[in-house]
């Protein structure tokens, strides 16, 4: 595992590629990506409150539009249909400002979606190792991808598959052994810094 407990935060060159171009990158929003159970929604809500921003949860928006739960979408229409709904929301997000965007765990693992988020948001990935994730999600039942008896193996496999994509975020924060409040505090600092607000 490349991300260690000691390495709580690592930085990506936020303005790196964009420095070669005339236009600097626009950071109007903050997007949280990362695996299921890493605390994206709870952290995002704290940040939205602290910044006075709107809070948007892509899964909640999908459920609201479909009128059914994520589990029902997976069950009745399949994962591909769910990913299509996710893709539509990603496109819409580009028109948002002052929004904290909490994404479903698969959204930020899609390279095109991640690049799209980066056009308008600082993208932070909340990280936790497979054991910590398992401890956090084991008593929850609303995640179709973790509903089988082999959930623990599934977490390990999916995390491995997704890790390289997650690591393309601007900021990577390890959430293990830290409170949601602490993670939010650190993100707030980085977001203000990226926007040039002191
Ligand atoms: C998914 C994560 C879930 C939800 C869906 C698929 C994934 O969101 O979007 O069940 O592919 O990792 P959370 O990360 O909020 O649990």
C-alpha cells in the first residue's frame, strides 16, 4: 500500500499543468472523492456549513431524480444504468459554484469524471485502508456493491483497482485514526489556500 498512516496528506500540483496555459484553473467548488465509508458525506456537510456553501451529494441527487434508492436502481436496472445517471450529474456539476460535492465511491475512480471535476473544483480524495473501511461499513446495508457475503474481499479488490485513479486527486487525505472534524479542518485549510484566501 502506497498511502501509509504516517503520510496523512499528500499534495498534487494543483496548478501544475494549467500553468503552461494562459488560463489558471478555476477552483469554485470542493469535490470529495474516495471509496465507500471514507466519510465523504459527513466531512462535506461540515465543510459546507463552515464555508456557507451548498452541499450536494451525487448519490442523494440520483435517488431524488430516480425516485428509488441506489440499491433499487442496481437491482432493477443494473450498475450500467446507475453509472449513466452519475455521468449526467458530472456534466451538470461544471455549472456549479460555491458547492461542496460529495461523490459516490465509483465516480472519482472514473478518469474522465475526475478530470471533469478538476475543471471547476479542488478535488480531495478521502482515503482509508480496507480494514478500516470494512469496520465502518460492515453493519450498513445500503450499498449494493457490498451486499454479498464476500464484502471484505470485494473491498480489497475494488480498492486495489481504484487506487491509482483516486491518487490523481489534487489532495489525498488519510482518514484513519482521525475525526471527521479534523479531516474537515485540514481540507478547509487546503481549499482556502488553493483559492488564495488566507
Ligand atoms: C459506489 C459507492 C456508493 C454508491 C454506489 C456505488 C461505488 O456511494 O454510489 O453504491 O461504486 O463505490 P458511497 O461511496 O457514498 O457509499
